[in-house]
């Protein structure tokens, strides 16, 4: 069968392809091959510009442009040619080398330097830089902008709902009031902090040969400063030179990125579950979409499916990201190949992120606040004022304030009249008593409104 959204094995490339296609040119086999091609071609150009490598004349700009046009014109059809070569070599990186040499063979001058393609490199020199470039592009063009979009959406909600009081629940029980905007602001701060960390993770790379000692490099050109040559090249790629490696770059930064993404996902999962519960409580209603069906048998239902989809895919993503973070920094002695197959799952992990982000964004956009339900809940729980009343009693030296309020309120409903009658019995200054008499569950908010508006 031809691969399509109907025949794909995973939902990432099947059912949810419209939400994950933004990663197609990055984490696909084509994306990996193209990044390998980029590293190989740039390394060839870099060697030509390195003093002391006289066998490779410094390329004129027109020749550099010709070399880089191999990358610029690299299409999936060209990638198939690489795969055809791999069918013979049974080695994916060597297939890239042979492909480049075939391209150079058509140029009367550049064909003379074809043996400097993949010069002194092990496959991992090319692979680690390719994956680092893939992660850099994904982070800068997809991860950061998308999460920033969710942050902006939540910050807008924090402002819109800043003044809307809500009964909080701790341990699932009625607790001191807050505002819906303040609860959104909590999430905004958490996401902003983690996104800042994600933006500043150092992306390392190495190009130092079979076991990290530049053995082959020095065998050919013993007088050159190969660590500097390598560091300069890696810097040109927008990455950071890793000075101590075995055959592989140790992938610690990949684990760091995965762990950071897990934290970002977990915060969003926490949000999705809370909003789901708010919808269940009637604090939010969901705007209906013409033609959509909530339940196959109950026509009245508008299910919170977007938040459920987000939660499920965030969980799947985190499970894969956690394995990547635990596995990738571990390699037997100087090299084993277990990382090679695992790294190919990066696209799956981030694909489930993309599905979740799209669902969460859609779900948040469909919410409508139900202020009447929020106020009704507050008005039904005057016992919430037990906290401020006993705190004021403490200030003015009334004995056993907690115990007296506990006797009045614990495990039972107290209405406005009962609470205010109790306040009237207190031997406290008149202004303090007046403040307590004016207090309601809906205005006992501390500085929640101000906190919500900080964003």
C-alpha cells in the first residue's frame, strides 16, 4: 500500500498529519539526509579555506556557490538517489559521501578534491552535527514560537479573567477564593520560565574522529591546530564545540532538551486536566462548532475532547522523551549503535507534542467563562470566610479563634446570616468588624487580581 494518512502505522504521520507536517522537513529521513549533506559540503568548503591544506585550493566564491547548490537543489527525488546508493553500501552516511562525489564528478575542477569529502570524519561526526542542526531548527522555528503562542493565549485569558472571582479547591474541597485570571497567570509564569530555559540550552557538536582525539586528522596534517579548525567549523554551523568526547557527542544536551520539553509538557498537561475539571463544574462552557458531534448517542453533549487529546498526546510525548533522555547519554565504551535507532524517534516524540499543542490551543479558544456559576459556588460556601475571620481574631488577641471557627464551620454549610451573626459577637475594633461584615466569598481575594494583571 502507498503511504497515506489512512495507511500510516502511527497517528503522527496518519490521523494527525495536518498537525505534525511542520516537522516533516526536519525530522524525516529526508530531513536527516539533507542535514548530513549540508555538514559534508560545508566541511569540504571549510577545508578549502584552511591554511596548511595545500591539496585543496581555496575555493572561489563561484565554486563555493556551486558546491552549496548541491544542497540548495536537494529534493526528495535526490534523497532517493542517496537511498539507492545506500541499498548497495548498507551504510547511510557513506551513501552521502558517494552521492557528493558523483555530483563533483560533473565539475572539471572540483572533481579533483573529491577525496576530501568526508575527510578524517567518522560517521558520527556527521550525524551528531546533523541532529543538532535539526533540533536547532525545530526549537527556533517550531517549539519556541508555538509555546509562546500558548503563553500569549493564556496571558490574554489571565487579563480577561483577572477580576472574575472563583472558589479554589485544595484536596478537591472548597478553599480560599482566587480569580480565574490568577490561575491562568500561574501557568503563564511556569511556561515562560521553562521556555526561557529551552531557548538557552547549549547545542553541542563534535568533529574529532573515531574516538575523539583527531587521530586521522593529525596523521595527515600533524602541524595543524585541529581542535581550533573543528571548533571554528562547528561555530559556523551555529553550534558549540564539545571539547571532550568519545566517538560520539555524549548527547547530554539532547537529554537536557528532552527533560525541558517534559517539564513544558507536564505544565500543559496539568492545565488541560484543570480546565477539563472546570468545564465539568460548569465554570467554563465550550463554544459549539457547526456540524461537530459531542457524543454518538447523547445529542446534548459538548465533550472537552481537545483537552483530552492534549493530555493523551502529552503523555505519549513524555514517555518517549523520557526514554530518549535516559538512553542517549549512555554508550558502551567509546561507541555503540543503540543511540542511532533511538534518535530517529525524536520526530515521534515532538510529533505528539505538536498534536497536543494544536489541541490545547483549539480548546482554549473555544472556552467561554460562566460567571454566574462561579458566583453561585462562592455564595453557597460562606464558610470560606472562616479563614479571614479567625486570622483577624488572632490579631486582636481573642483566644482559640481557629477552634471557634472550626466548631462553627467544619463539615457543615454556613450561610451569610450565620457568618455575619458570628462576626457581630466578636470583641474587636469597629473598623475591623466593619471590614469583616463587608467581606463576601466573592471579594475575599487577597491580591489575586493584581497578580493576574502582571502579564
